């Protein structure tokens, strides 16, 4: 991403101090710390996040000028002592991002999982046994239902929130520190569009009565 050590250090220190009493896995969103994007220490990250999302959308041929792009929440994570993160998705957002502040040796792998491999045109074609028996001429990453990805310090990773992902265990006593970010897109103008979320300015909050309706 290109952030300097001086820019990364205050972010890492805040997450490490928040997780100092936690053994194994720390998730900031579970203790109410899910708005790191509002803290001044994280300003360099979120300024550069905008550029990363723009590049991501351009690569996919998506014109972001139709949308407002919102950070809905952001939180710190810390893994140490063999802790890992089980497979999960972020159903409430459109895009997710992870920025890596500290990565100890052998503690930097994230794996993406896919329920259906679209290019597997015969059931079982991409099974590993077919590499051994010669049916497949090579072991290609496009054949896999799970794709591991090695990350490094100062890397920003952006992916669809609906994609299942998991984090391998970190055997080190040094924490693997990252910032997780959820991103939601809404239309700037809903006219002529049916498929996307309309502008927040057009929303109306309902006052739902508390307790039983019959009370």
C-alpha cells in the first residue's frame, strides 16, 4: 500500500493495546471497537483505501461514479499462539478489505473458499487424484475449491464480502495484526436503477414500538 512505518505504528499500537489482555484471537468488533475509520491514527489508511477501491472497480469495469462508497465498519484483529479464524462471510456488506500491519513469519496466510468451481465442467474433474493419474496435466490454482493467498506487511487486500474466507493459525507469540473493513455501496441517484441500494438520503427510519405489540 505504501504506508510508512511512522504511519503504521500508531495503528498497530492502538490495536495491540486493546488486545493486550486477550490470549489467542482478538476481534475489535466484538468489544465495540468497530469504527477505526473515525480515528485520526487511521486516516492514512482510509485515504489510501479510496484509491485501492477505485483500482479494484476499474479492473472489473465498474464505473463508481454512479455510487457513494461507504465504510460501514472497521475493526482491528490480532492473532497469536496458534489462533486462527474459521471460514466465514460478511453478508451485510458488498466489499471487504484487510490491511496488514504486522505479519510474523509463517503467520500470513488467508484462504478463499468457493462452493462451486465454475470451470469444472465434469463432476470430480479437478480432484487431486486426477493430477496423479494424468487426467490433469498440471495442478492449477483455478482447479481448487480453496485458494490460499500469502499476505505481507503493508498489503491491502480487497474482495467481495460474500466470498468465504478463513485465516490459518499463527504459531508465533508475535501478534498478526490487521484492520478489517466492510464497505457498502449506495446509488447517488436511484432513477433508472432497480438492482442497487438507493441513496441513504431517501431512507426513512421506522419507530418500532418496544415490547409486545399487544401491550
